[in-house]
C-alpha cells in the first residue's frame, strides 16, 4: 500500500478503521454496562427495650426535712 492509495481511498480506510475500532469497543461497553447492581444491605434489627421500669424511675416519697 502506497501513499497514493491512501490519498484516493482515505474515506474507505477511515471507515474500515472505525469498524475495527467498534468491534473492540462495543463488546467492552456492553460487558461493563450490564453488570448487575450490588446486593442491597439487609436492615439490621433494632434492639428491644424492656418494658419494666428501672428502680430510679419509680416515685418514692422523700422524707420531709422537718418531721413532727
């Protein structure tokens, strides 16, 4: 292939190079574009709170400062 061939047929050469480049790039794009999404994280259970009141929460009468 000499220089005069490329001068006459530059459009055909460009087309062939574009097609060859597409043969490589399109499969790579399809593989990278069709990855499944990562699995979603499962929600962690919240700790249960006991319903029994703590001893400090119960109301106790305080002794009066002036006992008669």
